C-alpha cells in the first residue's frame, strides 16, 4: 500500500503480496517511480476491461494470463520490449475494423487499445460508412460547433473534445494509431501496415464527398507529427485532381511549423493543422454559421466550389482511419 501510491488495491487483481514487495521496492527505486505509473495504467486496463464490450470469457482469459508473478516479470520486460504486452493484450481491439468484424456493427463509442501507449482510448467507430471497407476509426469530427478548436500545441498533442460529438483524438494517439498494425517479416523485422484515411465532408446544402487515401501515417513528435498520405482515390465524386492536403508538419497558434516562411498560418487560421501555406485545407477552423459560404477562417477545403458551385460552408467533417487487419 505504501509503495503503490494512487492505486486502490482492494479493487485490484494486481495485488502485490509481501514476497514481491522487496522486488517492487527495488524496481521503483531503480526506475524512479515508473513502475507505479505503469501499474496505474495496468489498473485502468482492468477497470476498463470490466466495463468494456469484452465478454466475461475474454476478461477472464486475459486476467488469468496475468498472474502477479507474470506482471512483475512483464514490468521488467516493459523497459526493453513493448511487444511482451502486445502479446498479452493480443486479444484487445486496436481499431474499429476488428470491432466491426467481431459482430459489433453499430456505430458508436468503443475503447481501443493503443499498444505503444499501453492504454485504452475511446473513439467513435463509424460502422455505417457506405464503402466496401467497414469499421472506420474516427480521429477528428466536427458536427455542431460545440467544441472550441482554437487551442495550443499541448491540447492538439493530447487531444480534446468528446467522441460522442466533436473531438480531436490527439497527435500522439494518431501517431500511434498509424502504426498499430504490425506484422513480422521473414527476417524478423517489423513491418508497419499503415491504415487508409478518409475525409468525410458535407456542406449545408447536403453535398457530400468522401476523399480517401490508401496510406496515412504521422511522423513522431521529433518532426512535429509530419503528415504522410499516399494514394489519393476518389469515391462518390470525381471532381478533384488533387486534394488540398499537404505533407507538412503540424502547427498551432503557439507553434509555427508551416511551410511558408512569411506566414504563421495556425495563428491566422486560429487552429492547429498541417499547414502548407495557409490556403489549402483546414478541417479544424472555426465552425461556420448555418448556410454560410465557405471562408478562409472557417473549416476549409480548397476547391469545394467544384463540388458545389454555391461554395457553401462545410457543416460536417470527419477524418477516419481504416486498418486492414491481417489475421494471425
Ligand atoms: C445552391 O443554392 C441554390 C439557392 O439556394 C439552391 O437552390 C441549390 O440547390 C444549391 N445547389 C446545391 C448543389 O445544393
């Protein structure tokens, strides 16, 4: 109890018996409290599992494979090999595609396991999108102007809003989500299977487009979550030669990483985005008023007038990922 700050042991099956305390003490000393942190997360996993969509059978199976001794062993392994956990939590859903495949075919909020972060996050799974691909993991959504998107770097990294309405999943989560699905190659290398990304756009006149890229991934924080998209395909409509999406670093009003040396796009556009030179897309701009025309300072998709020559503002936008899950 003394050593495990902030954890309610009564409710925890991670209870450390006396035999393990000396070890735990050493461990906490050795890595400066990191173990406690990991344990807190592990405890949250437990709580989340109980509440989540997993069946009791699933829950007990996971619980059983994690005896206290194993946990301690795994904690040691954690420092050197995250894949230990991946193995233990192999049964957890890591994206909406496999949730759909498991039979949960209604759209809604589901917990997914971010394996590199060792935690759950809640996302809105779009199971209804008219596409041959079913089960899209929503990473951004605007629908009613309820959430303020004029925010700084820390908020954009961490994420904000509410998966039941408007939200931004956070750059760190998006980065991890873009590298969730890995396969081991013959040579023992890890191959990352980048998800597809879709931009779901609809204006006040009801005109809609789904712009899809075959591959999406973000670089890490070290390169300011540089956006990578490949393989533009156009479903539903055939208007764009290119989409106004640029492979730029992420900028916020308090952090200028855009590609234009003479501008600070994020400050002018009052939001975070992968800005190139301020006039392309910005799905995080201010939410437009009813039936308004599209404006630079609002949610922006350059070239929308080719879709709807009224130039009507976008009232619904959403970014979602589709992971092709390879069955082991
Ligand atoms: C453009 O606006 C006009 C007038 O409000 C409307 O009748 C028309 O349906 C709109 N165009 C589209 C594509 O919705």
